[in-house]
């Protein structure tokens, strides 16, 4: 038997025997910052560290169905406005117990909601994460980069915003996700031009300081649409 034959047989022998799990980087804008939902591990490895919600893929489950089950069962979260498969992690040593393949998802929750979550679960600002288990911090960063990219060429902001909102409120959401300040005037102009948002006939409740009440807007569609594949919201320092 030559070395290549031996290698092929060794690889084939392990096919289908790896543990496979599904994970979710669940994002919500809270207190003007992008947050990720994490739960605290109660056993080793990484006992006491924080981890992404998820769990093992069932033998006859589809990936998305499995993730929905784990989110509902472990963190009591069912109000997902948008769900997208993010990536698959297959590093040999990502789990010290055994070879584990992980399929990660990006999940978005509207800022209008305040989901009830278990006592071992909490929201953390993405730029101030606690000690995390496995490669979960890296997955969160990948999910944030995916979200930032999608905000520039799709209407995915609908999944993070309330049903109706002022432009000032929407600016906070975009700035929290993009990681830099966003001009409300520019944001409104771009999103209206792309027909992503539209004005309603409703105005916001007047503030105590007085002034003209802001017009409330809404997203024209609440399903994902590619609106401009070449558009980019750039930080102020990079604008011409």
C-alpha cells in the first residue's frame, strides 16, 4: 500500500464521525451599542466563560431547525427577525474534548424588543466581550463584519429597527453596527434614494424641549433585498 492510499483510507474511516454543532451570533442594538447574546457555561471545558447559544445537530435535523430549537430551549429566544448562515468552523483543536465542526449563524433582533432571557444569559457589547469559550469571540467578530457589509448593500437594517422610527433613531442603529458615526442627513438621503425606507404620515411624540416633531419612517420591505451591491458607508475620514 502506498502512502496516498493509506491517507485516503484514514480520511474515509472518520467520515461522518465528527460532532457537529450549530451556533448563533445573536445581535441587537441596546443602549446605542451593538450587543451579542451569550450564556455562561456551567461545566468544563471553559467553565464560567461565556458562549454563543446553540448545541449539537440532531441526527435527522436540518441546520436551521436545529438552531431554532436550541435558541428556544436554552435562551428562550424566538423573536429572530433575520437569520443567515455565516460560516463553518472546522479547526481540529477548536474543542479540546473532541473534533467538533461548528456551523455558525448571524441572527438579528429588533431594538424595539426586550426579550426575556434566563438568569445564566446576558447581552454584552460586542466591543467589550467577557472571557469567551472556544473560538466564539472570533465568530462574533466575523458576524459583525458580515453585518457591516450587508448594511452597505442590502436593507437588512429592517431586522434591527422598530416598525417605525425617526431618522435620528435609525442613525443610532447604523452607527452602532458600523462602528463609526453616521450623518443622519446622508443616511436619510441614501436610503430614500434606494427606496429602502419611506416616510409615514405619523410623527414622533414631541420632546420636552419642544421643536417640530420628527416624521416617522419605515422600511419599504421587511425581507432581505440587495439594493446596491457597490455602495459603501465609509467612515468620515475615508470620504472624499
